[in-house]
């Protein structure tokens, strides 16, 4: 039985004349465009170049649309759009964590509309994470516990007992 060889056009192998001989090339990192304050706002895919052109600047951009990142005035990302035009958005504010304390809240929403909220204290330590499933309409069950929480809360009698909702806590870290 003859081994299957994919056509040159599918895998990018070969030199294009159909004889199946690979062409020696080098991969050159993709271009990155920075804004006026030095933030990376556009990132392109890598290109290939023929060997022997090392040290020469190639001004060509990859033909695929770049990944675009938009920022707010505090240098936090607001939206990241990838080449297929789907985007991840970031919202910042204040919210109440599971202990009823007001914390810094970051909501990340992916291209499918599913969100994840994380709450941080003034030292930027994560105090709670709230994840959603089923397209963001239903809250995931259980809670995530971080090592600093285990040291402060769970070295007592309630160690890994079901939480007030009847679901177990999960240790992260």
C-alpha cells in the first residue's frame, strides 16, 4: 500500500513544482505595531523567508489580519480581537465577593459570551472567582479556594466541608 502524501497546497510543503522536494526556509517572527506610549496594539503572524537573507529587514506583513488589542487610560486591555474577528472583552469595576466584601472586579467575556469574574483585594490577591457556564446564563457550582485562603480559613473545623450551598470547595494552587 502506498503512503499518502498530501498535496503541496494543503500543507505548504514542497517547492511548488509538484516534485515534493521541500524548500529550505526560515521562519521570521511576525511584525508588532506599538502605539505612542509603547503598548503592543497589532500583532501579525510570522512569515517565512528564503535562507541567506538573515540580517536583512523584510518590511512585508503577513496577509492574515492581525490580533488587535485596545486599552483604557490605565493601560488595561479592554478588547482583544483575533484574526477571525472574534473578541474577548474586559470590564473593570467594583463588586461584592462571596464574603460580602467590596473588591476590585474584573469580568472577562470570551467570544461565546461566557463570562468569568475575578475579585482582588488592595494587594491584588485574588479573593474570589465566579465562573459561568451554559453561555453565561448559569453560575458554575462550587467555589475555588486559593492557598492564602486555606491558611486563613480552612485550618479550622470546617476544612473541606460542603459550603453553604451544599457544594464542595475546590483547592487551586
